[in-house]
């Protein structure tokens, strides 16, 4: 009888991907009813990480494995794996097997090898490892007997029905839209059917996590969703932080010992006015340019009282901007109030330079969750910015300058494209940030 070394039930989103990317894999068997480009990218990553030859990767798919350009998907798979279409039986099984030199790691349950199955959906998976999986290998042999191996001719036939599949996909999306509208809250910032975010770095659930209906919620489900957003922002940070070092911009100076400080908080607290409407990654001053001798540097608020550059996920998009002042005790608001007359000509010059970059300065009341006033750098006279700031920016209000992108903005498709647009906007903003921000001279 086969004995299991590990047996575990898991439903943590992203668990399978996170686990297998840390294995030294020697062979892969994937059986799945549905497959997507997300799965193809993961297989490629595993192949490259472990130098796997094509004959060590076997993929078994149902006939209806994808409604979105299945021929193109098969082409990509055929370059790196042996691929089979199981058509003599109606395949609905999901079994993922990853062989290592010590053990075989197996995952089976409800999840398909798609973004939804591996990352987005609530799925239940049985995980186990063993040195002998002969019964499962018998099942694989059954799938092989009930299948045709994918060839260029078969791919051509799938490509020949692309138009019909597109019509079916559109019909399914329309049905899904009508079903989702049953559960739409009138305060929702957009509907799932408004944008096709399949395969995008941030998906509908990420944005919905920050919708008004969830902003005051607590509990394991919403906290887990917020943590998923945080992890994606950390992925962006891993690349972006190196780009912004040239401007002497850094993560929270205590993030080495407290890595949770890299992003804004993902639990409700006084710092976010007990409302989570955004989650961001921040870049600000070097500690030696901001902390006076004897002042505490390890506290969370010691960093956020200073102006910083932020990349934020909000309920209706992604924002890159200069966060000038928190509502209370903002160090750089005080600095600018005292020096605005001396700096005003230079400020007007920097605001003029930002024309065409779609930046808008907002003064916002966090207590009422309402905008007090905004100033568009594209459409308003730069010479009037100083009076705008003096009139509306005040203690008790947040003050920030942002570039906003809607969820379907092409710059948001991938992690790399987000890093590129964020780097570009930070480069444009930096001169204004430096001008209106206090630092201790070197």
C-alpha cells in the first residue's frame, strides 16, 4: 500500500505556485480540465528554473480546455512539453504531480491549472507527497490511452474554430455579467463585466477588496484578500525599489526589521482612519536625512509623517503620486508653509514642467472621505497653484498629487509594465518632490 509522507488540505490562494517554485523539480505531470496562458507561463518558469527537457513535462487536457485562443495556447505548450487531448472520456480531473529526486509532490482537488484555480478562486486542494504513486500513474496511463497527442495538424483545427469560440466566450461573459449584477452593491466602483482583466496583474477581486462595501470590514476572508494585494505590491517593490534609489528614495527605514512597513497597513487602524480604501508601497527619505538625533526611527508613524512617493492600488485603479502631507503633524506641510513665498517661482516652474503628465493635486478630508478641492496640472494655470495650495491645504486634511490609471489601462497589464510606468512618473515628479520636501543637509 502506498504510504503518504505529507497529507494536507489547503485552500490558501497561490499556495501551489509558491510551493512548487521552491522545489528542485525533475519531472512534471499535469492533468487539468481547463488551462490558460497563466498556466503556460508557470510551466515555462518551472522548465527554465530546473532545466527540464521537453520529454519530462507531460500535459493532459480536456477537449474544452480553453475558450480563449486554444490553438495559440497549444502552440506555446508544444514547444516545451508533450501535450495530450483526452477526448475518449470527458476529462474533469485536476491532478498536478511534481517529481523531485527525493519525493513526488501531488496536488488534486477542485483547482484547474489557470490563474483562477491557482491564485484567484476559493479552491480546496489535497496535497500529499510519496515515494510511490503507482496508482496515480495508472490513472495517467488511462488518460494517455483515451487521448490524442497534440500535433501541428490538431493545432490548426483548433485555430479554425477561433471565431466560434470568441462568440461563445462573449455570450458567457454576458451571462456572467447578468448573474454578477444580482450581487452588485450600488456603491461598487465598477462591475466585473466592465473590464476584461483576465490574465492582468491586478484582477477584479483585487480592486473589489477596496470597494466601499469592504472598507470597514474585518475578519479572515477580507484580511486574506488584502494580504494578496499587499503581496502583489511587494512584487512590484522588488523591482521598483532599485529604480528609485537613484533619487535617494527608500522604503521605510525600519523595514529591514519590520518588512510589513514596506507597504501601508492592511488592517484598519487610526492611521488609515479605520477605513481601508487603498494599499500602497512607499518610497521616502533616507533616515540620515530625516531623523534628528535622539528621535525614534523604528515606529511606523515616524516615516509616514514625511512626504513620500507612492504606488497605490485603489478601488477604481492604480495611482502613482507624491503624498505630501498626512492630515495631522505632517513635517513637509509645515516646511512648505514656512517657505512657500521663497520657493513659489521654482514651484510654478516645476508644475509647468508636469503639464501633459495627467497629474492632479488633491486636498482631501479623511474624516468625511471627501475631496475638498483639486488642481489639474494639465488644465489649470500653473501660476494659480500657489494660491490654491495656500487657500485649501491645511491641518486636518491630506494633501497629495497623483497620476491615476483605470483598471484596463494598458500600463497595468503586467508587473513589468506597472514598474515601467511607475518609474516614468516618479522620474517626472521627483524635482517637485525634492523642492518642497525638508531634509537634514548632508
